[in-house]
C-alpha cells in the first residue's frame, strides 16, 4: 500500500514537471520566432535615424545620436506624400471595385453552388501575376490608359478580387437559408434580400476582405513598376529613387521603408481583432 501511494504522489509531480518543461520549450521557440521576425524591422528603424557613415560602420552602433535628415529627404526632396496619396487612391479604388464585383460573385457561388466559377477565380489567383503583365500592358497602351489610376486599379484587382471572393464565400454559406427565404416570402427581391439581409450579417467578413485587399494593393510592386510613371507612381516603386548606378542611399532607403511599413503596421494592430474574428467566423456553419 505504501509503495502504491508513493507512485500516485510521484505521478502528479511528473505531470507538472512535463507541463512546465513543455511551457518553457514553447516560450523559447516563440521568443526565437519573434526575435527573427522583429530583428529586420528594428534594424530598419534604427538605420532610418542614422547618418550614412553610422550605417556602414562596423561594428554597428546601437547607441547613437539620431537624425531626421533621412526623413527630410524622403518628404522634402523625393515628395513621398504624392506617392502615398497615389497608393491610397489605388488601394481604395481596388478595394471598392473589388467589393462591388466580388460580393455578388461570392454570394452567387455560395447560394447556387457554382463550383466551376469558384475554380476559375481560384486559378486566376494561383497564376503568377507576371503572366498577366505583358497582355495588360498591351491592352492598356492601346486604350491609352498607361500611367492612369484606372489601369493600376484594374491590374491590382487581379490580386484583390479573387481574395475577396474566397474570403466571402464561407461567410455567405454560413448564413441560414431560412433568413433569405423568409425575406423572399415577404416580397423582397433578390437584390433587396442581398443588400438588407445578407450583407449586414456578413459585416466581419467584408471588413476582413477590405483590409487585406487594401494591404495587398498597397504592397504591390510588379504592376506599378510597369504600368505607372511619375504621375501615378506608388510607394513601393518610389523606393527605387534611392538606388542609383553609382551608389545606394541606405539612410533614405530605410526611412522610406519605415514610411511604407508604418501605415500597414498600424492598420494591422488596430484591426487585428476584426481580421481574426472575420477569418474564423466564416468557418462556422450557421
């Protein structure tokens, strides 16, 4: 009896020690992942406040007198506010047009089980964007739309529209059909049912799709570098202003990278709760 009771007392201790070891291992792995993810960003921020000599100095200085000269170059000499405005206009236009087309398409796929249409949209998302680049350039050049907001918004929709559709399909599938059928029985048309019943219930999904579509457009580089010029150049392309044949302005480059990253980072921090709720809510069937 004494031996059996001793074994029983040792088991909880072993379980607690294993649980403690597992928690410590998880915390260590998590700390390593966070370290490797944040180190490039912190290094970018530090170099944005350094002079060119401080940036190339070895070993690097972690304690230094910061300077705002790089940001003065970004907003003064390079006129980055114009590029930021271009990115906002193109991102907002891409998101709004994508929602106008993508929401009805996603509802149609979910409501009428149009799996072939869903596969076609998914294929458009899986095909590399560079495949569409030359045909789009030829089409927009023939139409005289090179270096216009219209061409960039339509090109960015190749990324945003399929994503909006595939985010919203699970949301529309989770809405009980009894609600839409009841609205139809009360005399509401299909369009009115979609606007007054379906869309209000899909608010988290719409917010999630809008945010992610805007972020994808904000970060898009490939279409902008070919279809845009000085008038409609976006912030990812404007970074090339700090790279020349003879040298690279590392301070200005880091400051511009901070300017590009900061709005997206702030948007992600503010809306992360809604994005997580939106991505998980569509997976729960009603």
